[in-house]
């Protein structure tokens, strides 16, 4: 009985195309009536998933350039997002260890392209994965680190540098000269002076020479920074990024 039912059909957009059909002498008396039995069991409509592939093929045959461009534009965010995730990221300064250069809450735009270390020189600010000694210090004080946790410091010693000593007032000399960088006394002291306790057994207080895979890093605020004075040398492969710009707060934006 269903196959004997009459259906009224007309094409999509038939009102807009009426004049075009007349120009070609085509029938414009819509709708037309046909029996349901004349239609296949799987009706091909824009809402039927079985018709998706034929419709896509038909569209590309009509205008492959336009549809190829549309497809490319639609898919562009996918590789772009993967690129951003792997090679560019944001980093929020979590502490006062880099004051006054970087303040707690500053947001950095960081590049993480491969072989960052080869683009690193004296005085560069870098982001790095914590070595085991630093990780142990952090966890022993009750804090937790994730597998993606990063730290930020300034590189002051490169492979081959030597005669690294912790001198008076918790300053560091390298190659018998004061370490490079800004004045590290421009930040406020931490009330409990915890850094003094950590420096008592610091692993970077007396180093004859840095190995070919080691660097020495310091924070810009010596009163609070847990840096190479405390945890020792940093393997250069731990360096994963360098700041491109400070993008927040707006009144401190800087490239």
C-alpha cells in the first residue's frame, strides 16, 4: 500500500530557477506526482547520510577549484593548532624569582622550536624542564610538579666556563668575574630568608668547570630565586623555550 501512495515532489530552489527552466523549455509545473514505488528504498536527500559521498563527488565535479579552496580553508585550523601547541605557547610567571625583569602574573609568549639551546647565549632568559635536583627540592617542600612544569631563569654560564664561586652577599662569579645580568638586589627579600637555608648545601657554590652539556642559570632576584646556586648545573637539553614577548599586562607589553 505504501508503494501505491502518491507523492508530490519538487526540486529545491524551484521558485528561483523557474525562469531558467522556461528558457530551456523545461516543465515548470511543480509539484509533480509520482508513486512511492518509483522511489528507491534509500531516498537520496541532503539529510540522508547515504547520500553524502555522491553529493560531495557531484559538488567537486561541478566546481573542483572552489570546493578544494573551501576544504583547505576549513582544515587550516587543524595544522595551525598543532603548530601552536608544539612550537608556541603561553607561560605565566608563577613567582618573584625574576623580578624586577618579570613580575608574578606576567604572561609570556614563548617559542619552543627545536634546538632552542643552539640559539641561546649569555644573558638570555630561557624556560626549562627541572632537573632531578630541582624537582627534589620542590617536592621536599610540599609542592607538586607535573610532567609539563617549566621554570624560567637567565643563562649566565655556558659550556667551558669555569671558576664558578658563590661569594659574599650570595653573588656568583664566573671566570673570576661577576656573573652577567641585571642588578639582582632590586627586589624585596623573602621574610623568612629560605634561600639562605637552601644555599647552605647548594650544589652550585663551587664549580671548577662546566661540562660540554651544562649551563649555569640564575634568577634576577637573588633573595628568592632557587637557581643553579642551589640545584647545580642545568643540562642544556632541558632548555625548551625562549620568550618572544611579554603580552600581559597591557601596560607592560614588550617584545
